[in-house]
C-alpha cells in the first residue's frame, strides 16, 4: 500500500471540544488487532459493495478522522473501516514528516529463544538513532506454526519502506523469502549493521 497518500478529513478543518488528539490529526494508523466490518442486523454484509473491509494486525492504513475524533482506516479500494480505541495506534500525524518504516529480517527457527534477543537488541539500537522499525519479534502471532507466523510477518513487511537484515539471514528459509519479496517489490534491502554505521558517521560529521 502506498502510504504517501493524504486523506483530506474533517478533523483537518475543525475539531469539537471533546476531540481526543489535541491539536494533532492522525495521518496513518497501525492496527494492534485484526478488525472486520460489523454485519448489520438482518442485512448482514449485503450493505457493503465489494470486499468486506478487513484490517489485519500490524498493517498500516491512511486515516480518516471526523471532527469528534472518530477514526477510520481507509482501505485500498477507498472504503472506510471504523475503528475503536484499542484496535489501533497512531503511526504518523499530519503535522510531521511521514516515517519510512524498516522491517527487520533475520533467522529465528532453531535458535535459542527464536533469536528474539537479537531482534529486540537491534530494534532498540536502530530506534535510538531515529529509525522507525517493525520488529517481527514484537508482533502478536495467532499461532506458533511457522507458515502462519510467516504470513503475518509478510503482511507487516509489505507495508514497510525497506528491509534491514540481521546476521545469518541467508541461512534462514523465512528470511530469504522476505528478502526476495522485498527485492521483487523494489524495496531497499541492506544490513542492519550498515544502517547503524551510516548513522554513526552522520553523527560524527554533524
């Protein structure tokens, strides 16, 4: 999904006294739960034209916000999916430069603690130098089945701008697939350590 799109929503023009976001307006939202449009009594989903809107956990969507602060995720086909508190987090605001998210890819299967400590440590280091990071070790996976986890991770990956690899990624079947998908989608792919090195050089030069 192209996250560069801007939704001209009512909250950009006027806000009620009970508006919950202060002087800011959500630009994009990231799902913390999977949400599907509610069926209407008797009618079911017949009131919906096209696919039933569904926002999967970890996906990021453009946001539409009314003057009272009610937020909807805008689907790729333009449909709006109303969201409740606790179902999403604000990923970016209209008054800030949109962040370009980096997806961490690396080996998990067969390693102690699924290599989560290495994922968490690198995510912390990258965030400390200003990067926005999607860490698959932080995602809420529905099961422990490898294929189901990979499905959830790929959904998160394709919403990102680039992929940063951890040591040993080339020996991981899942990480190799993630890198291949990123490459075919024209995403930037590089070493997470190289990103840190670039950030260090930039700080030394400033």
